[in-house]
């Protein structure tokens, strides 16, 4: 999502660095680190002259590190986040592009089983349909993030993948994109381009920055490779029955759709999905807020981005682009501010819960910890942290 440049920082796929004994460690002087990467590339079998030309252009970019450390936008709740990102412009353009590229989407659905609303949603949120693709130098971003010791295992493989693309003539050292190294209209990392890039327009090249068919086909192939299940739903708004056991809700709890239906869960604007599918009831703002049922395909969204609020927004937008109504906001209990959320995470961590970091973001681990404490305290265990819970802790 590049309206807020590189909001999708973590990311398409979690990658582990190749196990090489002489791998240069992160940190240290940047010049020594880059030289170490070049030496490693040669040991991997890359052409020495091309590797030298490639790494000679690498520069440290402090702005990348600043952006990596400042992702406070994810602290917003689902309603605020989704309402800011799902504009009428994006809905209208999405529907226009669905018509414009109908033959491309037909091929994607037939070949990869990915519904067009899903790719339209990512295309909208990532780059406003290609209009805002990021202006960070991709090589600098990847090498800078590999040098930084926060997540080197994610970014080092991307550097060598970019080098391979460079050797093939499909990557330039002047290529620009998101601050975290994603490239093109649906924002793919170099390794993902190598593994899933598709020439969708038949010109003999995979150009994700300039060709919408290439970008969409590549995105569809990637989703399939990540486990997308053809012909199945991903997210659906639901109406909750009175007396539902809130401790059964959350993405870490599943029941068959038929079992949820037997408990009184029903679709708000249509029948639930196939009864034999495993599914979870997702309450992004607690039992009094919007309610969804998440099917197996919903988990694939997390391979594109790790933020629950982003994933839920993208999945919901995909349903809107395929005709679903605006969700029922209902009347959720007031949530916590960023500072209060950090305090809550500190209290949860002090009780032995793994919250994944004190960052003020209501992620999956924090939600699980909240639900456990709600159960312990005899509160409705809907995973939505409130000031009442904070005070009781």
C-alpha cells in the first residue's frame, strides 16, 4: 500500500538465508558488509564482473531504517484503518479495472484459482493501481535492511535474487520501489519475482512496474504457490447469535462451517460457505463490533503482509469489490490508544505472555494473550482489549 509508502513491510514471504559457512554477518561497517556480500555472491556462482558492477552501486539509505522503525499506522483499529484506506475512488477504479482487464482475470481464475477481487484489492492498497509504486532505490533498500540486524534473514536472500535478475537483464541498479524492497504494481520482492513472475502480456519479459497483466498474473501465481484454494471464499461478514462462547472466537480457534451455523452464526448478506470448511470467527473490534468468518484462504493473506488490521482490510475490500455491502459497524467498546496498548503489552508480558514485542500494535500474539487474561478474569473473552481490562491487570 503506497498511499502510505510501503505500508506492507512484512511481507510477501518469510525467507531464510542460505546456509553458507562464510556468510558475512550483519552490522559492522557498511562498506565491509557490501564487500562481504559481493564475495559471497561469487562463491554462490555469480559472475565476478557482474557482481562487482551490481554491488558497486549499493549505498546505505538511512531513510529506509527510519521507515522500518516507524510503522505506527498499524496501531489504528480496524474501523479507522479500513475507512481510511477503502475510498470510493478505489472502489470505482477497482470495478473499472475489473472490466478493463476482464480477459486477464479470466485467465488468472482459470489457471491459478484466485478470485479477481483479491488481486484488485492488493493492487489498490499496494500502489493505487500502479500509480504510486515507491521511490526508494531497491538495491539500496535491500542491502541496507540486510546490513541492519533486525531482520537480516528476510532481506539477504532478496539481495542475491535481485543480483540474479540483474544478470538476466530484468533488474537495474536504479530500480525503485517500496522502502522494504518490493517492486511493481502489486509489490513483489525479487525472490518472489524469480519464483512466480509471469509474462502476462506476451512481450517476452516480466515487467511488474509497467505491465498490469504481468503484475496481476504474477500475483495470482504467487498466491497459488502460497496455498490459495481455488473456488473457496476467504472472508465473509456474519451476524452473531446471542450467547456465543466468545472464547471460541479468534483465528487460533476453528470449527467447521456447519458447526458455526448450528450455533446460530449466519451470513449477513448471503449463505455461509461450504459446511465442511474449517473456519474461525474474527472479531477485529470485539464482540460488539464488525464480525466476520474467516475461511482457510484468509490465512494466505498473511503471506502477503503480517499485520492483522491490513490483512482484514485487504480481505474485506476484496469482498466489497465483488459486491459485498459496507460492514455493519455496530457499537464496539472503545479501544486503547497506542500508549495504552504498549502499557497493556508490558503487563501481559510481565504475566508471561508472548506478545511479540512492545509496539502498541494489536497483533495476533497480543490478541491471544488478551483472550487468555479475559478468561482468567471472568470477562467476555473476545480478544478486544479495553480500558477495563487494562485497569484490572
